C-alpha cells in the first residue's frame, strides 16, 4: 500500500479503463449470438481489428494524462511506434497479435521520453541547436520502445525455454508443478501464456491439471477483484475510486483475453506489490484445489485461447466444495492485502518519525556514537531533569530508564533509537530499550550524568535500630492543665 499517495494515479486515470470496457463490449457485440446474420469472415476481421485498435487506445489515453508540448506529434509518434511493434511481433509470433500487451507496454515507454521535463543535459552542455535537440529526443523516443520490446521478448523466450525444459511427466506429478501458476500469470500479462498451457496439457497429471486450471481461473476472476476492492479500503480518495473501478472492470471483462492482459498490466505497472500478492494467491489456490480434489471448472483448451467461454464453465452452485474454494479465493487476497497494508503503514510511520528526528538535528541514518546516542536519548526522554536512574535489566542486559514523568517522552524518537519496540512500565515509571552494542557505553555515560542529578530523589535513611520514646518532661495535656490551675 501507499498511504502517502505519491504514486496514486491522477483523477483522470479512470480514462485508462475506457478502452478496456469498449473492447469487451465490442467482443461481446461481435459474438455469433448477437450478430448471427453477419458474415463469419467479416466478424473475424472486425474482432481482430478491435483487438489491435483498443490496446493502442490504452497507450494514447496514458499519453493524454501527462503534459506534452506538441500533443499531435506525441500521439502520432506513439501510434507509429505501436504499429511498428505490431509488425515486429507478427514476424516473431503471429498468434501474439490477438493479445498485443507487449506492444502496449513497449510503446508506453515513449511517453516518458516525450515529457516536457525530460531533458538531455549532455546535449544542453554541448549547446546543441534546438532542432538537433528535438531530433535527439525523437530518436530516443523510438529507440527506447524498441530496446524494451527486444528485452521483453528475450525474457519471455527464456521463460518459455525454462518451461519446456522443466516440464516432464515426473515433474507434472509433484506439487512443484504449482510454480507454473505465477509464471502463467506473468506470461498472460504479456500475451504469451500459450507456452505454459501447452506444457500443462502435455505433461500434467489429471489432478494437477485440474488444480492448475482452478488456480488460474480463481486468481483472475475471484482473487484479483477481491484484492483490488480490499486495497481500495486502505487507499486515499483518488486511488480508492480508481481501484474500485478497476475491480469492477476486472469482474466484467476478465473473460476476454486482451482485457485480462491489459488489467494485469495495469496492476503490474501501477501496483507491483498487488501483482506479487496475486501470484502468491495463485500458489495457495493451487494447493487448496489439490487438497480438496476438485474437478476442473473448465476445459484447459478453454483457458484464454484467446478468450474464455463462460458457458463452458462449471456452475459453482452445484458443488459445496467449489463454493468453499470460491470463499478461499476471496479470503486469501483480502487477508494478505490487509496484512501487508498494515505492515507498510507501520513502516511508513517509522520512516516519517526518522525523517522528523533527522530534521531535529540527530542523524539516525549514520553510525551512532555513544556520545550522540546519549544526546539523542536525553532528547527522547525529555531532558536530564526527567531522568531519575539508569540501569541494566538482569537477564537481557537492556537499558532501563527510570523516569520522573513518562508523558514527557517522545515515543517516536525512542522507537527510532531502539532496535526493538520499547517496553514501558507505568507502575514503575520506567522504559526499557535495546541499543545493541551501545547499551553498555550509553549506560555508563548516563550513570555519570545522573549521579548529581537534582531530580534524583534523596537517599532514604533507615530508622531501624532507633528506639523512639516520649521525652520525660512532656506530660499528658489533661495533667498539664490541672497543675497549671492553682497558679
């Protein structure tokens, strides 16, 4: 999570979801059930054109969200780069054109180059003319997407080689086969998931194949929306709206292959932590499906080739085991997202505390010396006047500070100084902290400072051994008055 909101999308970031929704509507509208009277070849050509055009619109919408000096030139250049990458992708693997996510992420790299803030300091140092400067910028905007495309293709090919060389009949019978679930999700994001599907089809045992299908299906249709909705609860207003709409878009469009890849791509780029959690959930769902011995929810040939036919998916209402599996698909991402959101929030709190401490004059990022640690510790406890006594705990050897007024302590500073969370004792007005190797020298120096501390209470003198009796000339008050009356 990012509670600071530094990486939160702009309020207009919901524009990225519009081409995805339009693509899903176009695919549904061009299905035979809606356009039965349309020619089969015309329907295929229109559907293929939609799968190429709408992903390009995602890149153009992303470019429109950022400022630019020459918007027309920027959009034209990005469209040309996207078209060139489509041509290269068709030469490498024609089937990848049905899901051109790799072209989307490569073409989007040109957006970062064409920003107004992007300057070439080396060219400015040489005092190059403005036309040459712009030409260098345009050349870099073309070369960077090409380099990114080549790098991604190389990584994907290496992953495919790993899958083909690793998969075997013996490997497909062990639980180690579940590692292909996160690999499948990553390759699905790039539009190259067929390698894992074919390998699973050839070598997976029946129960392993069922677990693989169920894990992938539940991760896309159940875990991803649940994770996005849960994360929206911990986000700020702008990010909350974007995550909610992204979750709704995932529910409505996840059956279409390019839409699923674009949504996963948005999660990978904007929410990389959530993508890692989704891969982790896929492993957990694989194990749950294997332990429950669940049947496959659909045929493996129906797993994004390029779309999923929802009419061929098994109904969850007829099986209590599938319903329980569906509940686990919601529970795992919600619990993991909430846990890591809390951990990151605590970490960000500590970082803010350290930043405020550094601004106060104590640099905790450097190696602390005993003298500097003493100064920082005195500031943390509210000064020397608030420190009564310093000692070491008998077992752990931690630093124990006896305080006059615990309310004067700066808990954030004590938390930053201590290696572990400080322990407070309200009954004894004491605080126990762990300074590691600095514990003994700091205790010795503080002991010298508190030796003559005026806030330290005076030493109590024991009265044991003294016998206190009334003085002989003192009498009871009644007798005193009687003897004083005759006078």
